[in-house]
C-alpha cells in the first residue's frame, strides 16, 4: 500500500462526451476548492468552462514533465491511449470511469471526491503494468513502430481470408499457422479481445504474455503463455494474397505486405496504475464478467 501524496495533477479526458464534460467540470471545481494545483490537456479546452484560465492548459509533453499524478476521465479505451502517450514520463495514473467496463478506470463518478481525495493524500494501491512494443520490418528496414497496453493483433484487415505466418519466440521456431490472425496480449489485455477469442484470464501482476490464435485451421492450436521478457517474431508468408494489418489496442494500426516481419516485446516504460484502497481484481471480474456468486449465498 503506497503513501506518496500528490501535489501537481494533470487531467486528460475523452472528447465529445457529455458525461465526461460534466465530470471534468466537477473535478475542476473540486480540485480548485481544495487548493490543488491542476492543469488540463490542451485538447480539453472546449470541454471546460469558458472562463477557465488559458494557463491551466498544456500539451502532453509539458504535462508529463510537470505533473506527479495524471487523472484520466473516460473509459478504459481513453486510459489505454493515455498510457501509451504518457508512459515515457513514468507518472502514476488514476482513472475515473465514464465508460462501460471499468477494468482500468475504476473510480465511479459518484465517488469522485471521496476516492480522489484519498489518493491525493497517499491512500491507494499501486500496480505496475507492462506495455508491448511492436516493430514492423520490411526488407530489413523498420517501417513502423507502435505501443500497446492491451494487445498487438495480427488480422486480415477488411478481407475475410486466412493469414499464413511463422511464429518464433526468442528465435526458436514455434509453428507455422493458417488462421484469421494472432492476438499477443499482456495480462492487462487478457480480459479484452483475447478473452473473446478463448484466451486465459491473467492476474494483472503476472510477468507473462499470452499468444491466442484467431480461428486457427487446426484442432490442436491453443493459447500459449510465455515469459513476459520473451521476444516474439512473426514472419508473414510470402504466399498471403492480402496485406494483413497489425492493430495495437485497436487504436493504432500498421499495414503489412507479404514477406514482412513483425517483432513484439516488452516496452521499456511501464504504466503505474493507481486504485482505491478497497480495489479487488477478482471482485471486478465477478461484476464485469458476470461470474456466479459465492457458494452458499443462495442457501436457505
């Protein structure tokens, strides 16, 4: 349980949402009433009251250097983007949920003042989540690089065709596969796309990566868990008729060509994610995934 208090708060949020707008107004008013030093990402200027001083807005680079805490208002997707953009600053991040699931943004708006106040005073739980980095190589030359907190997904794009590729882990050949693609997931992403494809739910603290095939043309292809520090290489078959895509957190995309090579490994920076003190991962799974109640709860 951590005890560091915070004094400089940067606020990021999802654009174009009335619910986010209302929460931003409430958060700004409360932080200022508490005498807290806060600044907002420049893109939020239209989301805050018109009389908000211009000096309270800054770009992400300045915020990352200035802040000792980043608050993200939105859904898990908003926090995914913020984690990728701000990871290089290694600042703790706290999510206020204005989305649907709330695996990452777990403070509810009704509890905003109580929960944020506790965090600012140093009463919170701290988790370290690793990110993945995907590098696309063509003819030995890097042509694209993206980061992901949830997953890196190789998929056919808009076509409905199988992809052929060779998978290597730490330069050891694993298999050649024909399938709709492959999901390379962190523990954070194990409750996202990988879960829908039949992958395992991974406790967030695990230092492991899951490789989940998407509709493989084989009855024996199953999800595979490997060490979190492993280096993954995917060689795209030259016989592929289409140009598969690589999606990072379903938000950043790279288009491949037959014969390209995709390298995936752990990113050098981590997400430092804060939770309220009562945070319980398994309770969140029970609530969000509809797990059954405890044995005996329905007994007479």
